[in-house]
C-alpha cells in the first residue's frame, strides 16, 4: 500500500505562484490554460490541495518545465541559490589587478 494512503498525506510543495509571477500570469490565466477554476489554482499554491498527475503534467507544460522543477516532496529553496550557488558560500571578490598604484616593474 502507498504510504500516502496509510494516514497523513506526504506534503507536495510547488513553485506555481513563483512561476506565475515570473511570467506576469494571473491565477485566472493559469486556470484557463489548464482547464480548472481559479480557486483551485489558489488551493494548489497554498498546499491546501494536491494536483492529480494529469493536472501536474498540464501545469508543467504551461511553464515548459519538468515535474521536479515545479513540484517536490521537500520544500524548495530560493531559486537564486539553486541557480547561482549555495547561500552559505561567501561572495567571490573580483580578481585584483597586478598593477598597484604608482608601482613600476
């Protein structure tokens, strides 16, 4: 038996709101594209409801992203951290020029 059916559901986190915002897309626009109502989009974004596999694929198709880029069993970190490196890494300084002020070689 699936662990989801044994009691508490395992959470499904998503980036729907972030992806919509990046594309200046309203909930109503996404709802129309995936053939659900606007309130359902809000419930998905809040985690109140989880999508069927079919709906998850339709949402991913709208954003042209794979399922694992939109949905996850663990909370998503900041997209900038995933794209540009770990948050705990120090920022790298620009390399210094070999020419110091007033020095000649």
